């Protein structure tokens, strides 16, 4: 067995820190995806007419140089569990609803291609919109609980 220093290994292979293996939250996975898209040179290919594909075909839809292919090319996201570069792989790994996946991946929203920067903004919007909805819901629950507590105190 040969022993090599880390700086020697870096010359011939990509080296990732051990924290890359720690489970990422949904938000962290989406942010990593957005960063990859933002750095991507050139145009990104979108999936064609996702909403018209029958479900069995939709789940296996893929496109070279798509947002999903770019995510799948990242060793960290693969290490985190991204199984492939299909529509369904993205839906499951990034915990996307059908509406979110359609909005992100279908060409009907952007045309056949989109810039990496524009795609990154869309991914970030998906990540933040669910958080904002959750916080708003928690705020409503909290206000309802406060009102109920005040009512019970008044009785």
C-alpha cells in the first residue's frame, strides 16, 4: 500500500472534506444546487413539455445539460443521495412538489434554454417560498393560540 500526502492526491483527484458526508437539509441541498447552476457557463437545457408527458414517461424524463444533470454531476449531491439525473430523481432528492418540479424544470416557463444565474434564482425561490409559507403558518398558529389563551383567561 502506498501512502501519499493530501496535497499530492489533490493534483490528480478531487478531494472533498469529510463534512460533505453529513446529511444536508432540504434547504442546504437546494442552495448547493443553486450555487452549481450559478457557476455553470453557458445556457442550461430545460425539459420539454413536462406537463403533457404521461406519468411513467415524466418520471424518467432527462436532458443532457439540464438543471438535474448539472446537480447529478456534483459528487457532493451524489454522496448525499441524488440517484440520477431524471425528473423523478430531482423531485425525490430535492423534496419538490409536482408544481415546484414543473416550475423549475419545464421549458414552458423559460423556453428551451435558460442562464445559470436565472435558474439559480428559481431554485432559491423554491427553497425560500416553502420556508416563508411554513413560518406564516406557524405565525397563524401562534396568534390563534394567544387568542385562545386570552379568551380562556377572560373566562
